[in-house]
C-alpha cells in the first residue's frame, strides 16, 4: 500500500509505540487518527505533528466511545484504510495478588478494545474492497507474551494469547474480502509500559522506532503480499 493520503487509525497514540507509529505515518503522508484517553496529550501531539494528526478522545474498551470515534472518522474522511490496534497495558504480579479489577482492565483494553475497533473498521473496509478490489489492513500488537507464558504475567499472557487467536481467525475470515490482518509479537521495548505493569524493563530493550520500521514495511507490502505474523526481539536483552 502506498501510505500517502491513506486514512490510518492508531489506538493508544499518546505514548510509546502508538506515538512512534503516528509520527512515522504522518511523515509518510497519511492522515492519522490517534485514539486514546488523554485529551491533553492528543492536543500536544497535534501541535507537534500538524493537522494530519487528528486526536480523538476514546477509551477503546467503551463501545459508544469507539462508535463515536469511527462515526467521526467516516464523516470527515469517508474511509479507513489501516487500523493499528496498539492500545494495551499489563498489570503484572502473582495470580493470588491479581485483583479482579486488574484482570478485567487487561481483558477489556487488550481484547474487548481490539474487537470493538476491528468490527468498526471492517465495515468500511469491506465496502472499499467491493469498490476498488482492496479493503485495507488491520495490524494487531500482541507481544512475545502472546507466544510464551511466564510467571507473574498470567492475566497479560491470557490477553495476548487471545489476541493471537483472534488475529489468526480474522486473517482467514477477511483475506477473501481483500483485507489484510497482521499480528506482531514484540519483546521488550523502551516505553512507559513497564511503569504501568509494575515490572522492570530489560536492560537493553528495542526502541519504538525499531518496531515502527517493521510496521511501515508491512503496510507498504504489495497488495497480494500478506505478512501475517512477525516476532521481534532485542538481540542482547541483558546488554
Ligand atoms: N513496551 C513493551 O515492551 C511491549 C512489548 C510487547 C507488546 N507491547 C504492547 O504494545 C502496545 C503499546 O504499548 P507501549 O509499550 O507503547 O505502552 P505505553 O507507552 O504505556 O502506551 C500505551 C498506550 O495505550 C493507550 N491506552 C491504554 N488504555 C487505553 C484505553 N482503554 N483506550 C485507549 N487507549 C488506551 C495509552 O493512552 P492513554 O493513557 O492516553 O489512553 C497509551 O497511549 C500495548 O498493546 C502493549 O501490550 C509492549
């Protein structure tokens, strides 16, 4: 896909990976709709990136927030070419210390949010496929925690393994409608994620820009070339 002029939705655009994705896609000439809860951060980012970054306050786990966001995008731009389901969080700890609220928060953000945003994006993508023979591209940000279980990460593991299954099913369901689905499985990246998770970051993590380079490569692949899954890790996580 040539990203110039394309309508891209990035969830969790206010920090870390989502911010790096937004910066790179604006640079590529896309119109980027950044969805997140912190309105003040969205305004600052629009100030930095200019009018082709359009922030919409949206809690991805809230059905009416997601419906309103996609209604606004469709009325302003008439299409969704790319959806990057990036918003997500972890709350690490022993199972016995995991509150029901923390379990629910991870499920609602990392899985319900992906379901709500994907369902909203697939409708216009399907119509676009009928018109021009290519529907669009959905990229889901899972984690190596979607491939490998580990102590103290059980709730987060469950969401990211869940996202693997969701992505594989959706990829097979939508490919005949000209819609690509890619699932990415990154290891440690230097973002605010670990503060929220209450865990130590690896000594030598990847950068958000490392992951962004692979996102852009994946989106720019030829229409009939579907990169469905990618795992990425730091070479020397302990430095
Ligand atoms: N960092 C890592 O090592 C790593 C590794 C593998 C996978 N990942 C995955 O990468 C993704 C991005 O994480 P990150 O590392 O960039 O962390 P981050 O810097 O903490 O960013 C998380 C983003 O998600 C947004 N968000 C959280 N809950 C949301 C909600 N309910 N609705 C809308 N937006 C929400 C936050 O924005 P607001 O607070 O403004 O809503 C923020 O922009 C996550 O899915 C994470 O699981 C991270």
